[in-house]
C-alpha cells in the first residue's frame, strides 16, 4: 500500500489459533501487540490489547490493534498478533484508513 508517497508493507498470515499481521514502513517488525475479543454476558464484546514487545508509550499502535480486532471479531474469534512499525510521516488519518482496509482485504478469515 502506498499513501502520500509512503510505502507500507503488509503481511497477513492465518494460523489455526491466531491471526498474525505485519505492518511496516521501515522494513522492521517494530512493536508487537496482542489483541483479542471476548463476549460479555449481555451479548456485547470486550476488547483487550496488550503490548508484548516494543513501544508502550504510543497509543496509535494500540488503536490500530483495537480497530483490527474489532473488525476481525465480527467473523472470527481468533486473537490477533500485530507487528507494527510506522514512520513519523506515515501516522496520519489517510494512512490509518488505507492500512486497516488493506489488512482486512488481505487477511484470510
């Protein structure tokens, strides 16, 4: 995916028990997060995101994981492991929308 001149590589792998997604603009793994959903008693959903390795002080990375697991959980209950590394110039709204949409188009649910 290329948005405003910034190339973003996206790799999606589906395992029997996880989805693994790599999003990188700097050719490195970056921060690794785990996101999952669980059902509440009233039928709603609870989402949790944990940083496994890397930056814990960047809320945008948590937002990526949360948005992806919210959308993925509509079709599957598997948790998500997300590896993400972004350039400073690649952190805008346009990039966010393009990256999330590209992941959802390429992931095998």
